[in-house]
C-alpha cells in the first residue's frame, strides 16, 4: 500500500516547526502517496547553496515547497511572500534544466509555494500566496491540488540530484534498437530514482552511529556519496572521512561526491575537509590505520609485518588494528563524520578505531552486505563491536524510534541485478541445491525477508521446508524484461581451458562488433586473486590480436582506477567488488565449487555474479564445473526460487566447520595433501600405478572418509 514517507533531514534552525509539521503528517501517512522532505533540498546557485526548508512531492497532488516561520515578531505579511518567491525562483531554475520535466518553454506542472507559521495570528490566503497557521487547513489545501502524474517519477529523480548519474554512458552510436547496446540504452535511459528507504539513508542524520545494510546493487555506494555531499554542503566546517577496502572505489567516490556537491552548491567540494582514504594506507598513500599510527606515535605494521606476526591467514589487517588499540591509551579525535563502505570486510577493531577518532557525538555511518564478505567474517551486533560502559550499558545501541531519523536501515531492493541473476547468486552462494548440502546459512531466518525475499510455500523457521521468491517490489521487473530469461544468465561448461578461452574471446568479439556494446561495458572476473595475473594472459593476448584493448585492474592500470574507456577490464575478485558492468564473464568458476574455505569460495562466486547489471556468463571446465551447472539448472528449473529445509541451530553449528579460520600452517598442509591426492589420482588415471599397488589399509581409510 502506498503512503507518505517522511524524511527527517537536519533543520536545526527551525526545530519546533519542523517537528510539528512532520508529526502532523505522520497521522495522515496513508492519505497521501509521496515524500515529505524536512531540511531538503539544497539547491546550487551562482551565489552558493540555497536551502528550502521542506518539500513535498506527492503522486496525486504535485509539488509543494514549504517555508517555516517560527517566531512571533516577524513581519509575516511581507517576509513570507519574499521567501516563497525565492523558493519558487530557485527551484524553477533547477528543475527547468531537466528536459523530462518541461513542456515546450516551461515546466509541465506548477510549483506550489506555502508557508507554515505556527505562531502567526491567522491563515493568510490569496491568489498566489498561502500562509497556514492551522495544519488541518494546509492538509485540505493539498487535497485540492491536481497535476499530471506522469511527472512524479522524473521529478523525484531531479529533486534527489541523481539525474546526472542515471544518464549513463553516451550511446549515440547505437543503430539497432534490439541490439545489446540498444537494450542497454533503454535500461539506462529509463528514469529511476531513490526509493523511500534510500532517501532516508541519504538525508536522515543520526547524532551517533548509523548502520546501513543492503544487498549488492542496492545503491549503498551512491547513497553514501550523496550523504557525504549533502552533509558537506550543510556543514562546510566538518572534517569528513570516507573509507573502504577496495582501492578502485576511491576514484568512484571522488567523482560522485564532486558531482553531488556541485548540484547542491554550484561549486566543487572543499577537498581539505573531505578525506577519501583507504582503510590501511602506507608511507606512499594515506590510510585510516597508517594515519592513526603516525598521529599517535605508535609502530606501523605493513602487510608483511602483520603476516609474520599472526598465524591466521586473511586476518592481517584485523591484527594490526587490534594491536593499535592496545598501543594507544588516549585517542586524538580528528573527524566530525566517518563513512565506512564495505564494512563486512573489516573486523570490529577497525570500526572501534574509527569510532575513537571521531569527535562527539561520534557520527559513524557503516554500510555492508555480509554475503560480499570475501574473508568469511560475519558482522557482529553493535553491542559486540563497540562494547559496554562501566555501568554495563551498551556504548552503541541501534534503535529506530518513531518520529526520529533511522539508526538502522535495511535496503532490500536491488537495482543492479535481475531477479534471475540475484536468486541464482544466492542459490550458489549458500549451496541451496548442492548435492552435499548447504554451505552456509543466515543465523536469523528473518534476514531473508530483510534482503527482499517472500515466502512462497512452507514456513521460514528452523527445521521447516520453505520456498522463497523475489517479486517486482524487491527486484524491479525492468531489470529482467529487456532480454529473454535464457539470455540474462548462462552457465557454460567446457572440457578444458582452451575451449573456455575461445568461447569468451569469440563472445566478446561478437558483443563489440555485432551487438553494439562498448569495451567498458564488459568485465571478466577470475575468482582466485592469486592466479588472475597468469590465467588472463591468454584471453588478453587473443583479444589483442583482434585489435581489442584490455587491462588488468590494478596491474596494467592505476590501483585506484577500475574502468578505462575503450578497454575491457580483466580483474580478480577483490578489485571487482563495488563495481559493475552490463556484461560480466566469470571465468574458472569451477574453483568455487569445493575445497577448504568453501564458504569463502561461495561468497566469491556470489560477489562475482552480482557485478552484472544486464547479462551474466559463468564459465568453467571439468567435473566440478559440471556440478555447478547442475546447481544452476535446479534453481532455473524451479523458476528461480529457493527451496530448501531451513537448518536447525545444531545443523548451522556444524556448518561453521567450513567457515572456521585456518592458520597458515593448516592451509599449507591442506594444499600439500590436495596436491598429493591430485597427483595420485592422475597417476592412477594414466596407468602409471595401479590400485593393487596401494596399501589396502590406506584404500579402506580413503573410501571411509570419502563416504563420510
């Protein structure tokens, strides 16, 4: 059911009137469909930024700007008219630049301007100007307004300042409407806007910690960039840090923040006030951890130092953060706001460092998607992350209270992946249709609903069979409708790597020369970061012989840049995170089927698959690829539904065996044993040795273990 969403931005100069207005319309949320913004928008003008107190965008009644007057000594008879005129002029100038909102030489709808003055002597209403003391009268005024509802969606997009990034890449070269390039043009040209929950995540500011959880493709990075831009313009003296794990996000954040600040203020950001900074850092490039060490005079540890000091592989950064906290008795407070993207890749110790270097009231925003964790970490609750005070009370509690900005926000809509791709990625990531059983599972079954699934059949509870589906509400249908289901996602199994290379290269050539895709519409992802540099060489060489340029992200290009124009990007999984492309090829997917650290491998496959915003090709060879294909066929044959028995608490505990941390020695031991077994199998297969040559007790033990 549609309703009015109230987005409570910061309007500290007029808190009483703003609160009265918001609280009044809370009572009538079901009477309207649209958004009431408090403390938004901020419009860029040739004189800097201009703040409109409040704005309503209503599907059935149009656009209303609301000026708030609180005192009883203002000359309201003149003052409110001047402010309404200025609100009209500034907003008209902004909206007129958007061709989707104009008809011939003017806007296609009226900009209605009103004033709410709770301490005025009476309502003032004439032909052009409206002042309301009584909010009931204001509500009645709204219900009389009409407009052409066709402008509702594009108007929201313009108000939210995201029109510039929705335009996508130039596709003037496209000739054929039904080519991939033509379909992509329609996809990018379709007007999209932030949904109600995304709007709240951008504008609502918590005086403390705020958590944003969302699927891959739910818009977390854009939301964080918008939030930083909005708060930078409103609070130009704040010192803000934006930090992350994936190096290539740096340029993406810089570009987005720059674009959004210009829209809000008509000038570029003051980059002395915004640090876009990697989490670790080193002497050549600043990072949160590196700067903390330098500013507090403690020993800095690089990756090799950390690797030598900790026995657990993949926990090097966790170790250095924990060590820094132990070495610092009193933290120096540097920032007014810290925004953390990809928080699932960090330990609680890094978030504690961020919290400690914040000035009061400790504005920390952290966003994450647990399924994109490439190191098997699960995000702890805020009480566990930030601890307890001397009285035993949690230092941080995230509670969404009525009438206040949201502290804990869940983004359940996915705007990147089609329903088919996202459901397949979840099926393979969790091992829903794996013959040997589930690989991992949410501890809390409700999380499936939080990420946009609905129960189709059964019961979503421990020990019960359940079937889950995604609908048009959580996975918009325009992401699927542009192509046939069989073209959206394809799993391809080959006999050997040569066949895989030939297929991928020939398909890419077709994408470019026949299907009107640009080179930077395509990325090729190899799941194993340790082998990527070597295994992609043959692909790139064959493309080069066809006159097609490619780059290896972070190796043949800057570590901070992922995309290069007129270049196909090959990448390992770590640099792929946070990025997307129309056509994604995942190669060597068989590496994700089995073996030690299986949950991590399945999360890697999930992350690789969810980079696609249009088409996905998952490629591999050998028997293990065959088994992955079987898993995919299961979810496809069921109409892209997830059907499984929800594991009990005891069964989930057993699943943790595949999630456990391994020491470096354990990893080396398993690698050596796997190599030995592989060599043994190859020798038996080739006839170099025979089963009869092996010790009978060893054979019996191997059979017993394999059966178990």
